[in-house]
């Protein structure tokens, strides 16, 4: 259970060290027990054994002494100012400072006595981050307005609740409360006097009594993913309720605090170094532009940077500790919203389960908080279900004679990934594995043999496990990539007129026995000049090396999730998401696959909606499928609409329409037009067949003009090589069908694996 849903982030393996001191200057000095340092020439211990400022010019002077108190801490002291404070004459007592020099930019907390003018001078508690000062407790006006002589006490509990007390007449009263759980490293306690020459000897201090615990981080060992990136607010406009400033939220998964001093957050190509800061266990911290800190609530933990700039569409975000070790890294995109209504601004993306740190998009989604996000607090989507992908190898390709680069769909612990014994190729175990930072979702593998051309190699990783406890579920084939020649890669299916909320796709097929590197290819439109085709508007398929395996299908699209939602995809991992496809017109257009040099066209297709089946009522969402992979691409008879029985598209797998080049027989319908009205004349249609092979299985269906199945005549039944069956013009329910054009469709399988499909048109009249 969280100490607070607002807590600041995080410290691992921390030992609490007790830090306390007291000094009433009864020894007559401030150079020992404890030793103070700073502008020591401007101070003295007077005859009343009080610490006294003794200067003569306009100046700022400070003294500090070592103090580690910050957790469950208590600070008490006395102060006397023999003047009415003003904007030029006031004192600060630093309860916590990470720097010895109190006039420098530092991180800490201080009590300010005076510093205004007239009757409003008070005693207030401040937080300082660099040169940014923010008030935490604004004391009662007038308490320090006239020659103040005060006893002051400040208390902070273990989780960040502060209270300020002032004693003006022998009894403390509370000036107020604040919640601020930022844990700056506590190194020094001190006093700072700002004064003009006429006030240079009128400051006295006495009876310092400090106690409390301090976090000692000297022996901390921070492991990967002990702290995780937990929320991203990349597009703050238009605001739903959050301040219009980008932020990153971190979460400490451990039960101890973490010193973040000199850690690095890398956003894209920009490095940001953490100031002195500490974050508590099981807590959150928000990284935000320094100027925007005050725009966020005071009861959440924040760290300010000169800027925080997040790309709306996506970026890499990498968190490293002070030694440069990657602790957590993500590569988010605007698809991580998983909600098209929220990716236009005003909503953050939140991690659902911080312990599933190896999961990507499935473990992130748009915030459901009323104001658009939950900076510094428990995520609004925490506890929602997370779909856990199978743990898979996604690609493998050769980078040297005996070296391979392998990629996975999830991040892993680098200590696991460095174990080469997991990996084998043809039962040969890898002799070295080098994890690739910062995501640790890939590795370089070295083997004790050289890879040969024209050879297919399988790679597996038995026993390798993701952070969800799933073992690797697949192996993958790879080989030395070849140069693609004409027609070795073919355009196999095109969806150019998608359904509502759908997207175009182009399916390609490796019609060879070679491996090809898709990063060497482009997809493009083309124009014809003379007898030649020339590419235009080429698009990159992938910047990364991805092997295209022999006799396999790949689907190129901008949004695979939309294609998967609208079509049955037998191989859901056979997608390549491209940044953009060439524009595909809904009526006619061109598409081609070319070499990256654009000098070699591998396959080209000029499509038209006229190529669709003429009886379709609409071609929206209907793909064109290639019938014969070895026939000419630019032949209208080599293309056909995808069948309605497969949902009008077959992305990632074998086409529903296929040309059988060697027919095993024929069918015919008699009569071609029939009138099932029970008058004894043409009441039934006879479906006749004659085939050259025996041991045949057949399916016969009747489709209406809209491509809908209305009657099943045979369903995978054994037939003779010659025979017939009849249809009386009724539906599957036995009802009479309306007058119209119908399609008789027959599919035949032979014992040796040959298959053939037939279609015949028949007219039903009543």
C-alpha cells in the first residue's frame, strides 16, 4: 500500500542514518563542537554566548555546519533582529541544504524571517530548487515586523508533512501545515543574513537544536526497472483540466528511497541531468519544466528542468542512473493512447501495471481521469486488464560472417539476455551474447561457425523468459540476404478502397527461395512513359533490416490493428507498419515495389475498380487478389475480388481466389435459366461434373448477386469423377428465393492434393 498517492520518487536499499546536533555557543566559539564554516570573519560569539553578526558594510553573510536531518526531523532555534526587517534586511535559516555555500544555487528548505516591508513581515517556510524559490507555509503577517525576538520550530514527519511553529511569548503556536515530500540530500544546516551597513551588527542566533534521520545512499545498488517511466503527457493542448505543460512521471517500485542526483533522463536526443534530489519508496515524481512547477499542485513531488519537450507522435525516453546504467526505457507513440478520441491533446498516457515493465503498447492507454491525467498520483488505469502478448523472436539477420542480430517483441533483463547459452542455431549454441541498450529487446549473438549463402538457418532461445513469466514461444528462420530481382517479390493483394475507419494495405509475397532485406526496398506509385514504368512518390518500407523469408506473405499498412479488426489474419505477426503508403485512389491507381536506388522495378500493378467482380453491390472493403503468382501482374484476368466467405480480404495468408493452371475437369449447369414454379417445365437446375481423377471431395454453394451464401448443396462430400446434383431454387431454410442472378460455386479436392474451383452463373425466374 502506498504511503501517499502523492509521494516523491524513489530510493533503493537505503540505510537511515541518525543526524543531530545542538549548539548554544556556551563554549565561546563556533569553530568546534560543531564546526561552522562560511563567512567566519563576519561572525562572533558575544559576551552573552550568542552567535552575533559583526560586520560593518552592506553584505550577505552565511555560516553552515554539517547536518543530515530531513526524515522525522525537528529543527529549533532562536533569533533576534534589533531592527524592523525590510526587503534589504532579513534572515534565512536553512534547515536543509545540499550545498555549503548558501548564496549559491542549491536545493533545500529554509525559514525566512522578514524580507517584506511594513507590517507584513512574517516567518515562512520555503523550498529552494536551484534558483527557484517556492513558499510552502505562509506565516501570519506581522510576526516579525518590529524588532523580532523569536523562538522557531519546524517539524517534518517521515512522509513529507511539515509544520512551522513560532514562539513570541513563551509558547509555540502553529503558523501552518504543508505536504512536500521532496527529499533533497541533507548535507548542511545554516544561517544567511542579508543586510545594509546600518544593520550589519544587529543579527543574533542561539540555541540550535536539530534532530532527525538522513538517507544514506552511498551503498545503493539500483537494478534495472526498479524505477519505471509511469506516465507521459506529451500533448497538453487543448487542456482537459491539467496545466498546459508537458511532463514525465516516474514511479519507484521499491520499498526504499533513491538518490536521483546526477541521474539522466534522455528524451529523443536531448539529455537532462537531475539536480540534487531524492525520491521516496513506493512513490511518484513528476519531471516538468522548471518555470511550470508552481502550476502543479503543491501536494505532489516535482523536479524542475530547464525544459521538458516531448514529441506528440512519439519518442524514446530513457532513464539512466548517475553511473550511466539504463534503469528503464520506453519508445512511446501516439498509438499508445489506444483511443483515437484522446490522442489529439489534453490527455496523458498511463502505465496500467508498473510491474509489467517489459510490455509495450498493451500496458499503456489514455488516462481516464476527469482532468486528463494523474501527475504525482496513482494512475487512473491501474488495475485494468492487460493483454499479454506471446513472447516472440520478431526478426533475426546476419551482420557478420558469424554474427547475428536477434530482436524480440519485449524488453528483458540484461543479465538474462547476456547469457549466450539460451541461443542456438541448428543446435549450435551461441558463444557470446551482447545485449543492446537501452531497451534490451535485442542482442548481438556470436557463433563458432560462418553463415553460408543459399542456406536457411533456424534460431531458437529455449528457456528465455519475459517479465510476465512467459517462455519464448517461437523460433525463426534467417539466411544471407540476396538482391531481389524482377518478380521474385510480387504484389499479391491490394485493398485500395477500405471500409469506414479502415486503412489501405498492400500484401507482398516472396515468390522465390531467397531471403531479402526489406530496408533495401521501397513501395511507390508509378507512371508509364513509352513502354516503361517509372516510380514516383516512393515510400520507405522500413528503416531497419527485416528479412523477407521465402514463400511467405507480408502486409504493408499504416495501422495493422485496424486491418486485424476488420479481416481474419491467420498470421497476425506478418505485418510491416509503414509510416505512410503511397496514395491509393478508390477507383484506379498504381503501386509498385522497387529497389531503394529506384533504378530497378521488382513488380508493378496498375489496378482499377473494374477488376472487381461485376455483381458486387459495393467494393468498399473488398481487396483485389492475385490469382496466379507466376502469371503476369498486369493482366486484369489475373485479379479477382476476394471472396465473401473470407470477409472480402485475406491479409497475411493465401488468397481466397486462386487460378488452377491444370484443370482436373469441368462442370456445367443445365438449364442456364430455370423457373421453379412446379409446372413441370425447368423446375430444377442440374449441376453436372466430369473429372479426370477419382477419390474426390467436393463442396457446392449457391451465392446471390451480393456474394452471400444462400444454399449449401454439398459440404466436403465424396463424389465420383462424373455425376450431378440438383437445386430447386430454395434457400438454406427451404424458402423460395427471389428472381435474380445466382452463382453456382464448386470446390474440388483430389487425393493427391490438387484443388480446383468452378463458378457458373444461373438465372432464377418466377
